[in-house]
């Protein structure tokens, strides 16, 4: 740590940018324990760090999306298995396979939409709390585009996650569905 009242950093602006290196060397000669750096070095390092952070966040988000889709598939699969009798009755009353497919897919898409909206509410609440603790002029913000992307991804995940269970439910023969559901 730096002791109170101690200068740990100072900024020198050079009038002639072509003299930056000479000024840097003069500072290091004058004050031997000082490490003078050009701001382009900081910019380069910050750029690298931000690139690595972006890659890490992309990996975390990708993992979350995969886990989300698997969770939706599992939830919808269990939901459709519990409703085999219902699907069998609907099929005996004239519903086509595509109607069952559309029903289950619409339900999972709707669940994706609700999940996305709940996610936005939770993110906004977490950001409000985090902004209370951030200092140094830092503030987390979310744009309407970010909200749309998040909700859109949740809807697409819901739809994709429901396709397999919907396909399975639509493939059941009416009497098989009723027989399986009665077990």
C-alpha cells in the first residue's frame, strides 16, 4: 500500500509528442527510483486486459446459455411426460402432430420470455446494488439494446429448448400417449 500523503503517480504532458521518449528518459535519470511510462503502454495493457476479460465473459455467457438450454429441455421434457394423457386426448379429438408441436414449443418460448424478463429485473437490481459500492466515477450501465439482446436470447433459448420435447410429444400415437400417461 501507499502511505497517506505520498504521491504514487503523476502525469506529465509533453507539448511536442515527438519528444515523449526524451522526456521519459530525463525523468528516469533525474529520479532514479521512478518508472516513467508512455500512456500508449497503459492503453496497450488495458486493451489486452479488456480483451481477456471479454473472452472470459464470453466463455461464462456461453456456458450459461448451454446450461440454460439443457435446463429448459429437461423441464419441458418432464412437463410433456406428465401430460401424455392430455396429448393423447387432444390427438383423439382431432389435433394434428403439428398442433402438439406448436403448443409445447409455444409454452417453452413463453417460459423463455418470462425468464428473460425476470433476468432483466434481477440484473437491474444487482446493478443498482453494485453501483452503490463502485467508486472512482465507475458506474455499471445497461442499454436498451442489451436488454433486447438478453430477452431475445432467452426467448430463442426457450424455443430451442422446447423443440425436442415438443417433437417427442407430437410423435406419440394417441392411445400410446394415454397408456403411457396412465402408468
